[in-house]
């Protein structure tokens, strides 16, 4: 063995690595998971769990607040536009009632996310935001006729409050799904 090879081998042994193996590229023999720099599986190490728990704790409050803000904006827009939407169908349920219901649902979902921050709360928030996003996009591009007491609310114009509502609902859906995933990781790391 040459001097250089011997020094390299000693350096690997001092660092706790095996010569000829690339750190972070090998798999553990019993778990099949990727190993870290020290040769132990990162997914099962105590340090790996602590790092994941720290990231989940750091990201989750930010996601929680952003989801609540997106839903609050959506609630504000729906309640603000409710009066004008009654003109869509004065008889039947009417657009105003639908908009007020959507605004109330968004406000309740925002409070639920702020208070609970659970996977269920994030799932409800994502569904409520999706229930706002879907119809506004549908009624912007398709002239859906009245279905029973639900009025035809076709509105192809894009005005600032409508754009704000679409953006808030889209952000609410995406961040609600992200919060659902992060809350799941947080719950899993707390069980360990």
C-alpha cells in the first residue's frame, strides 16, 4: 500500500467511514434506507428524527398562519360580493346566500386551522378553499344553467376582488395540502 493510499484509508477510519464508499450514497444492510455521512441510516437515527421534528415545528406555524390568512381573504371577498350576487337569481337560494355560506365556511375553516392545526383541520381548509376555487373558475369559463334552486352564476368578467378570491383560494388549497403533509410528519415525529 502506498503512503497516499494509507493516509487516505486512515482518514476514512478517523471520520468513521469505509474506504471506497461515497458518503450518503450507500444503503443500510438491514433497512435498505440511505445512509448518512457516518454510515448509519438517516431515517432511523435519533438525529434524523430530531432534525425532521425541528423542520416540521418551524414550517408548520408559518403554513398555519398563511392558510388562515388565505381563507380569511376568501371569506372577506365572498361576504363583500354577496349582495351583488343576489341579482343572479332573486328567487331560489340566490347567489347572495351561496356567497355568505362560502364566506362563513372559509371563516370557520380559518379558525379551525389556527386553533387545531391538525391534519383534519388542514384537510377541511383545503376542501373549503377548493369549494371556492372550483365554482369561480367554472362559472368564469362555462355558462352553467340553473340547477334546481341553485342559480346560473355565469360571470366571465375578471375584476380585482374576483382575482383576489381566486388567488386566495388557490393558495389556500396548496398550503392546506402542504399543512396536511407537515402536520402528518409532526404527528409521526411526536409519536417516536
